[in-house]
């Protein structure tokens, strides 16, 4: 399959998506996409990449799963900010365009349709090595309501959604939860790198510490998996209180924010043992 | 150099950039960047990638040159829409983080500062193969004033900026020209793939044909280089007329837009012979 045929397929798959709010004035086919966010919104931007041999793109997963997964990771970042996803851009560096590749693109396009996201541009090139897929997701959030990592204060309770450590093949980005938390949570982050690492990220950006209890953590498998495995794509958030279900998703209190900058698990220091790559 | 050290370097290099209009509310360090474009603007988005062994990233160019070049390509797309660049995001897949890499990042950061663009996020990962650098540039344009590829009409004159075929080591994105063309040009595209290919792109999106004259083309080297070499990053635009200099840059009339869909050079069909990869 030539690059030209691949681009023709992408144009067909991308189609034309009407956005829930705002307008995509110009999508695939020009030097830039042109987008009018809805009035009174701030723009959210997140980028992410999947690399063959490092992340499980290609081996151990179907093309459709990997395509959906790449977009799901970006959507999870939008959810963590309390935002609504709107546009996505995909850059692909591929050793060859085969059946796996077309399945990947179909999985990516189906996930975009499922979440009302317009596929608005990108680039495909050949690489003499492992495949690299890079994605940018743009979203919007009502002005002043974005959830950040930096708002946690001593005394805030710490919550997580769902069950941790399962490493699901299919990511369910917690967009409904994020929206519901807009005026509720003081801080929020998505669990992509593992609870131990992401709790440190949140504490560092907020300038606080934390104490969590192992027995309170909703584990899908072992405690170590829940703490360090990563790839949960649940939300970790702080606030005065939270209902036990938010937008239909389990929410569990696992500890409390403290002064200082240390993170403790059952009275012992908790080390960040997950991934670290974003900046 | 570890990924953590690389991320620390990137955070230092990115710094904090004040934007000419609008505001970066939240940059590097959270799940998403948060941006407030200026009122009355549309958002522009373009993505691009450089691949070791395919494009001349690493071999044949210094790190600083390649870093500046990657950003310059994105800025050129913003210029082609008549926009102002505002934010940039960089994803890097690297075999190792060496001196070339840090020079690349310094070149990238210096180019961002030079054009008032805030480096607002990204991702670095290891790859067991050629390096891949993927960039997303966001810009803004006054509502309704974006230049597109689709506005050319029969009778419009065809113009190019600068001299073609030189393949300069340093890209000078024609941002001032793009701004000056906002209410002047009927269509515009940047010359990244070569005049022969990009003129076809513009004609296809506008549903028109074109006739150009070889003797009118401002060549830096041979005619073939000017037509097919690509990587010029000058602007090709159409309109009723243009001054011979725009924002200090040479502008040359090379032909006229016609009915139909064919492109002619001196009475012979002109084939698109450059690159083709964006969608």
C-alpha cells in the first residue's frame, strides 16, 4: 500500500464530524486545520506517542485495539482536566503500510467517532525501524473550570476511580467523571504512569504531601500492580468529599493530603516506581 | 543522559513565554496545556514529523539546525494560513540522548523564542531505531481571514515569494508575508513539497487549473530544482495583484489560474514530482 493510498484511506475514515460545541471550520486538506472553539471556553492540548517495542503497539495487540488505545490515552488527559475532547491529529512513522496499519487506522477512527472527536489532520511517513505513532488531542473547558495537578491542599481527601492494576486492553477515558468534577475536585490527574508515580506528580505540582492506606486502594489484582503497573487511565483526584459513584463510575477514598512533600503508604515512604516520560 | 535529565533540560529550555495576544494559562507540567486564544480569533493547528534517514535529521545537519528546522516547517504552515504562531508541542522518539539531542532541543527552543512561540508540552521516549521528532504548532488568525488552498478562481494571478530550489539550511517562515496577504490573496499554500506538487494541491482544492511560465519563475538554481526539489518554505498565492515586495520579501508573478483542473508549464502538462505525505 503506497503512502498516497494510505492518505486516501485516512481521508475517507476521517470523514466530517460535527462537534457538540464550537466548529471545525477546515479539517484535513489544507496547511492547517481551522477551529472555532465555543465562546467562553479555554483550549486544552495534550500530545502522546506510542512506540513499537516500547509500548505495546503492534505485537500483543490487534491493530484496532492499538489505534483505539492511542486515542484513548489522549482522551484520558482531556478527562483529567475536566474537558471535552474536540479535535485529533495523528502522525505516523511506519516501516510498511500493511493490514495491521489499516486496522490501526480504523480503530483510531472508530474511537474518534465514538467520542465525537474530529480527526482533523496529520502526516504519514516511512521509517526504517520501529513504528512511531504520535497524537495530539485538542479539547475545551468552560473558562476557569479546568482541573489541574496543582490545587490540592492539606486536609483534602484523596480519591481514585474504578479499580487499579488491571491494565485493560480497552481504555475507557473518564470524560463523564472529569466533567462532573469541574466544581468539586481541588486537583486531578489521570493514572497513566501508576498510582505511586502519579500521586507524586500531583503532590509535587501542589506543593503538598500525602498519606494513603493500602487496604483502601481498590485493587483489580495485587497491591503492587495497583501501585506501580500503570496504564490504568482512571482518575486520581482530591477534594473535601466525593460520592461513591460519579457519572456511574466507582470512586474510592484512599487517603488524605498533608503538609510537607512526602508520600506515605501505611506509615512507610512510597517511592514512585512507574513510568516517567511526559513534560 | 537519562529521560528524567532530558525532561529537566526541556523544562528549563521551554521557560515561560508571554504571548503577543491571548494567554498560556498552563504550560508544561500538567495533563494538558491550557490556552486562551485572543477574542475574535480562530485557532490554527498543524502537525509535522522529521524522521532520521528519511528527512535530514541527524546526519548532514547540526543538532541546532535540525531543531530550528523542525519548528520552522510548522511555522511555515501557520504563515501559509496568514496566522500568528502561539504554542508548540514536541514529541521525541530517540535511540539515545546525546550531545546532538541537546543541541537539537536548544535549536528548537531558540527558534521558539525568536518567533514568540511558547513551548507548552510534549513527550520523550526511547526507540530502538531511527529518531522520530513530531511537532504540533498552534496559532491564531482574525476570524474569517484565514488564507486557504481553496479560494483560487479563474483569472487570478499566481505569485511566489523569494527564490525557489535553494533548499536553505535555515527556514525563514514567511509569517510577515502571510499576515500582509490576509485581505489580499484568494488562496495560499507554502512550498514544502515543491512548486509542481504544491501548485497541484492548490488547484485541486480550488477546483481550478493553472498556466505558468518557466522564464518567470525566480530560480535559485536550475528550473528542475525550482519545480521539484521542495523544502523551499516560500509562499505560493493567488490574487488580482501583488506588489513586487511584501513585508520586505520578493514577490513574483509566474502565471494565471484557469478553468479546468490541468496545470501547464510553457504549454506542456506539469506533473507533480515532489513529496506527498500530509493529510
